[in-house]
C-alpha cells in the first residue's frame, strides 16, 4: 500500500520462527530523479505507440480518377466517338491529305528543286499557321516553303486532322482524365506542331488500312509526354 508516497509492506521477519505484523516502510524518494523521469517517458512512449497502432488499423487508401468518376453513359458516349473518329473521320481526312501532299511535293520540286531532295516536313500550330520542320534550311527558305504549303489548299485538311487527333485522344481518356491507351499522351492544339509531322504521318498511314492509327501512335510515342496514366490515391483514416 502507498500512503503519501511511502510504500508500506507487511510481513517482514523479526527473528527465527516469529512473524511481526509491523509494517516495513520503503520511501520512494530513494529512487533517483533520473530513474523516475525515465520510467515516465517510457510510459508516455508506450501510450503513443499504442495510439499509432490503433490509428493504423483504421487507415484507408482510396484510389480515384484524376478528373473524378464518370457515369456509364458518359463512358459509352466517349467510346462511340473514339470509334467514329478511328474508322470514319480520321481515315477520310488522312486519304485527302495523302493526295494533296503528293501534289504539294511536286510543286515543291518545281519551285525549290534543291529543297525537294532534302529531308523536310511540316505541321500546323493552334492558329492554323504552317510550321516548317527542316533544321538545315535558312529562314528565307523556310518562309518560301511555308508559303507554297499554304497556297496548296491543304490548310483546311490540316486543321481538321489536328482537331480530330486531339479529340480522339481526349475522348479515349474521357472526362476522368485517365487512360492506359493512346489517351495517356498529352496532345493539344498548343503543342501539336511540336509532336505531329504530316509527311511522316501520311507515309506511315499508307502502310495499311489502319495505318493511320499506328502512324499517330508512333509520333506520340516518340515526342509526346505521357501524363494521363496515373490514378489519384487519397490516404484517409476512417
């Protein structure tokens, strides 16, 4: 028993064969200050460890889409639009581009024969401007080549192709902003000219009936950033 900080222990032997009921006093003040502080800290640490174990048992990891969940109807609508673009709209405009680029190349060969024999390509920016891809050309030659391309009547097809490619990728990732397929790539009107080259695209697309899909993917894989293939994980306690 402890009374006022003194431990009272009964039953200490006084002599052989005799037992006294007189209590024996043990003063807790005999413990050093350091020992008492150490014992108290150990008790606090044990309590904290137990509280952490209890909380860990209630931990939950919730995985969500970066853009949030979407309805089944929204997902179905996106899937249908992806199919429409892949089997209808994009092949149609790709065929038109192929024939117009053939005419364009003949025109370049006529007006700039030295350039025609070199490696050049072109794209379109967010404002519909022609971007010539040819590091070996000087600014004057690039400007002349861009003018030939613009006057060839191909700009409308280039714009439609750009818009369809961007939409195709956006619909694949849906409003959930997630895809493990082609929608994982970051292709926008703003970065389009940095990623897609049209002569390269048409050459690849002509390889098979679905060559346009492979041609688009190859350029994305080579130059586009993979952004939309990551789920969002929320760490919560319930």
